[in-house]
């Protein structure tokens, strides 16, 4: 494997059969940490390839962000020879992740039993819409569908005058991708201790239902209930307007609130019983915010930030997407960076946010063209060039003709 790859997951090989966002995002994070990610795509490529603005077809902006740190091999899994290629790759892989429905994997003869027959130590991980033991198990699912199923638009409707709205982020896919990484790593840890591979399933619906309900069960946590559902604080908060913008803050301790009243020159409010404890503040949060916002509108954002920081109170300005890109902290730590892609030119990319004292991740693999690494991966798997040429001729594997152009640059 290339010497340019290092990090805590170096040495682990993950077959990424997923498409769209949740699975590819998870695989990219593991690739960023040094895992050898082999992205298995259909001959025509991952459907997400054309998501977002692009300089060329099949290399859209969202694909570039969620598929770096990978190598691509294009396989027709409906072709028996293509299926055999995948099983060959699985023989030496640590993990295979997929996001088609289990019935589709069965039709391809790529069930856990099929894969475990060639590698009993493999972690076989499926990300699906709904758990396989419930009535929705065979239904398709996407981010919008699961947001609706987990009450997110209904909660938004209470904040937008009655109109349900999806959150302006693929929160289902991205949160599930994070949980998928955790799930895969836990299964690998189990295997390292016991030597046993296993099948693991991560359903989007149940994952996000836990996400929402653990926040909003509130009084329904108890049986019988001791109050209504919905977190009072989460449902009743907003950035506060200043003279020229907005500030964002939250205080957890009573002592912080006492300093806050001094900062805004309303020390007499320390005696107001509505705001003296965390419980009472949550119960009267709207009144609290309506009380302090007129005070904050008397000064500019920068002036308030200086005063808040002198009092050791957590506060930051509210960014827009544009100002987030120019944030001085992100710039100084190198989080926003320019990278050169061999076919797409100069790109703006994010860095791995975690810090490591001993196993610093270093993976400079660009988001690949369709099947860019088909020959490379198959040669590593022990196939001879003549065998690879035969697979190409049979339509079992593919490599984009554009890949040849990269060699000439």
C-alpha cells in the first residue's frame, strides 16, 4: 500500500460498497485515519458523483468531499465474474460495508454467509433504512424520509410559524455515518480480542429516533409520565441580536449568570427568582431572552465579545457560511486548506479535526475517478494482468478512460 497513508487505522482494509452519503461519509472518515478504503462502484459510478457543482461530469462537489482518502474499483456485481472479484477482495479485507437492502445482497449472493465463507474474520456491516426485524425492513429510505419519521420537521414547524421544514443539513446521513464508524471500530475491537468476525446492521430510523428521543423524551422519560415531551431549553433558544449582528452563548453555571448580569449592567436581575437557577431559567427561558436582547442591542457584537471574554463567559459571534470560511481559528489551525486534484484542479477541502500524539493521520488520496484504481487493486489482490484484461473484456470490471489522461499530466 502507498507510503503516503498513515494513521491509527493504517493496515486495516475496508471494502466500501456504499453509495450516496451516509456510508461514503463513514468510509471517508476511516480513510482519513489511515484505513485502506477500496470503494467498489457500479460500472456507471456512485450515484452521488453528480451531486453539486462540477467541473466535469461524475466529479461533483459533494462527491469530492465525501470520497477522498479512497481508491475506486468499478465492478458489475450482477456479472458472476464481477461477484467473484469482490469475493477475492474480501478474502484479505477486514471490513465490508454496504447500504443496499439485505434482499438485494441476497440476490447478488453476497450475504454474510457468502462473504464469511471466504473470510470468517471479516466484519460485515450493513447500513439500512430500518432494522431487519421490523415491518419497515424492506422499505427504501433517504435523509428527508427519516427526518420526517423522527419528528424533525414537526419540531421545526413549531419554530417557523407552523410550516414543517427539514433541517438544512443531511443530519440523518451524517449522524448515521458517525455512528457507523463507531460501530465498525467496536466490531474490529471485538474481533481483535476474540478473533471472530460478525454481521452488524445499523438502521437509519432507529439511530435517529434515539438521537431525537434521548433529547426530547423529557417528562415522558418516566412511567407514568411526570410532564410533557420536548426539551424546554432546546425548543426555546435563538441567537441574540446586537447592534450590528448576533451573538451566541449559553451558560451552564449559576455563577456565570451572576457575572453576565454585571456585564450587561443589570445586576439587580440577580435577585429575580425566575432566573436564579438552571431549572427556573429553563422554565422561563423565553422571558429571559426577551429581557436581555434589548440590552444586547445597545452595543456592537465585537464590543460584547470583549466584555464577555473579560468575564470568562463563553460567547462567539454567529457565523454565516461565508464568514465561517474566514474564521481565524480555522485558518490558523489549517482546517481549511487548498489541495490539488489531478483531474479537478485546485479544491478547497477540510482537514481531519482530531489531534494525535503518536499516530497522526496522513492520507493524501484524492477522490477517485470511476474505477481509477481497478488495475492497481486487482494486481494487489494477486490477479495477473491477463486475468484483469479478460475481466475488462467481459464487462465485469471497468476503469474510466479518463484515468489514462491523469498519467500524462
